[in-house]
C-alpha cells in the first residue's frame, strides 16, 4: 500500500536494471525521472551484472573487454565521494568487471557509499526481503576449479576470474529458506522455453541454434532455479528484455550437492508474455570474448504454451522516448487467460552469418535520458495462490537509448517487519552466514578445499551447517549484529588523470572482508598479500614478454559471452606480433562500453 509520500510500506518498490556497463549517472537519472513523473519512491536499485566498478586506471587494466573499449565511465566519482548513490543499490558481477576490486570483497561489501556488491555468491536481506545473488557467468572448463587467480592477472585470468565456480553454487545450494529474489548475470539454461520463445527468437534469431543445442544459458543457474524456487529471478547478459514464468508444481530438491545440470523435460506450462517492444540488435557482431562453453545437452520442444499477456511496467526508461501508457509499478501477470497451443519456433537463422559488421552507432554512451515513460499508478498485483510456487523471471537490456534496460515493480514482504528492523535497511541473512561459516573451513582458493567440501556426505553437511547456525544465533543474532555496518573505506587510490595507466592494481586488504570474517570467527583466505603479488610478478612478466614477442591474439569465434550476440562462426586468430587476427564474426561480440 502506498501513502501520500509514494512509499510502499508492505514491501519494497524495486528498480531492476539489466547490464550496468558503468552508466550509473544515466541509470540513476532514469530512476529519478520515473519517481518524479509518477509520485512514488524507489526503495532499491538492483543491477544484474557488468557493473564495472573501476576506481582508477589500474582497475581498468584488468577489466575484461578489448582495450580500445575500456572506459572509466561513472563509478569512480561515487568511489571518490564526488557523487553519492541516491538510492540503495545492490549489484552482482558479470563478465565485464573490474575483478580485482570484486575479489577484495569476495563475501560482499560496500564498493562506495550506498552501493553494495553481493560478492561471488550470497544471500542478503533488505528489510524482510531475502535476495540471493550469483556473480559471473558459466564456463564448463573453469566451473570445478578453485578461485586460483591472484594479482597480477595473466591475460587468461582476466577472463577466468569472472567464471562461476562450483564452490559458489554449492553454498547457494545449501539454502533451505524461501528466497524472494534471485540474481544471476547469465540466464538459467532452458528458461527461454518458459516464456514467449517465438517473440524472443524474432528479436534475436541468432539464439535459435544455441537454444536447439542447449547452449543458451547457465546449467548451474538452472539447477539453482529448480532448487531455490525464488519468487523472482532477474538477469542481464543477453541484452534483450524477456519474461517467463516457471511453475515448480510440487517438486522439491533437498539435496545438499548441486547436480550436474541437464536439459529439462517437456514442459506443459510455457508462458507467452507478449514482449514485442524490445529492440532487436545487430546479429553480425564480431566475437571479441570467445569464452563461453555450451551446455552439454539440448532442451526438448514444448507444445503447450500459455499466453499471459504481461503488463510490462517500465518497458523503455531510456533516452529520447515518447511517453508510454503502460503501468510500470509491477509485473502484471494476468493469470485468467486460457491456454493456447503454440508450435515450436520455426524462425530461420539470419542470412550470411559470416558477414563482418560492427555497426556501433547504436552503442553511443548513454547520457541522462531526455524523457522517461510515464505510467499510470496502480496497486501491486495479488498473485493467485495457484502460482505462489512459481518463479517470475525477467531479463533486461543494457543502459542505452531506446533499449529496455529498466523495470520498476513492487515486491511484498513475506512477513511483517520486526520492531527493530528498518524497511530499507541492509541485513546479513542468518542462514547464509551459517553456510559461509561452515564452508569457509574448506578454502575456495585451493583444489584441496573445493574437493574436501564436495566430498562431504549429506549428513556431514547438514550437521555442520546446523552447528554453525547455532553459533551464529548465539554470537550474531542475539547480539544484534545482523545489520550490515556502513563501513566503506577507500582502498585503492582514487582516479587521477593518467595515474596508474598501463599498470595492474596492487592487492589491497579490505577491512570489510576482515570485519566479515571476524564477525563469523573464521579465517580470511580471500585477501591477497603483497608477498604473493611479488612472488607472482616474475612469472607474469615472463608471460607478458612471451605474449608481446609471439602474439596470442586469436579467440575462438563461438564464444557466447559478449555484450551482444552476433551471428556466424568465427575462425581462430592468427599468431604473430600482437596477432589479433580473428576469424569471421562470432556470437558474443562486444559493442563498446
């Protein structure tokens, strides 16, 4: 319910943004404009990856994207204190990040005042909403490895550091309580079969082959979707707006170990959500990433699509837009529509998949939007009991003009706020604190630690987390230490013109990580020492000389992890001095910051 101030007291009004790409000023301007136009208050902003928290030019050196597209963007102004985030902001990591800063805050923490990074995997609470997050994207070759990357990063480590690990998924897989919201950068595998597949493939015809081959999305995220069954799941990565609903039925998954992901069985509840307004993007981009691996199996086709007629909310809160009439205050799930048959998608692949076309005009850096869609005001939608065991999925685009990058919705609290809990306060989650304390005795930075954790029996995991939960109740909950302290500190130097250019960042011990480990009485095996940096430096220098002398330019053209997905297969890059001779275009090409 809203009052005269526009606040929503029974839950939170949340602005969800797809890929940030460093455009914080434009994103905050869009939120502010929506508030002014509609006389409501946004309580929380969520950004689903590619946040790009570059503090200075040294951080920019380890941001995974082609050097010519590296740009300091906006975040450094919030880090230095020149600006302050006007709304509490949560974000997860994607596949184009300043990963050195993220690793300082492995367990999560403030990257700037009022901007909180969820860490590699986490569950946090805002008011009474439980929000889970998994940073990075899936690549099978790195999935079972530990977090071995330490500064200075080798070229391959700048990419591998943002690949999710089974260690991170394992921790989330232990969560038993219901989540309100779950965040991932890449989509759960097979999620396209629970929404309007035909409309998606019409906008992104180069997704068709990936979908048929089971290569669209993250199998570990799919496993978490089945296990956690959150009310909402938000993602970015693929730069298209897409909504879906997954009906979990009476299924449950009580296993402590995440299964190896496989294709879903035939689904009778596919939902046509009518998202015809998202802009199509260029299918012929060159693959400049080449780092995603396909999932092992292909999903079956589904013939039982149900049309839901989604009211899309803030469909286009981007620059230079005409006012819209749709309601942006919630995802309106009109569940009274009758089922209608829908055949499997038959759209053809785009012509000439090997055409080299960058067409970067659409990716001009976004400025403050000139106009924001003006919706009508309406109360939150009451979801019928029949769909309370459903997950409502929404993926959004990146922050650019004429793109569907922002949606505002209201998410009710599952239970009333306690007497000492702030409605928009940020709190640790007791269950996940227990999981962190238990799993931390098996360091995620070593093969031995990862293997030991995964080798435990179900009973050992259950009893270990139970014992940790008792410790957390006595030492954290009863001592009123659940509220996340506002303990942001500047670690790396703030941005100055030319300072740090061409140099990788040094390792910084972040006091927030030390405080978190102290809160749980556990070892800090995350923070890297200066000694470790010095030990690795000779090997890094040798490898970099090898790169300069012999060239290591080529990437496989079938990578699926870029900012937008281009058509066609890429060849292998050539060797030679600086030899970035890629083949033809590839899927996943970077279209600029």
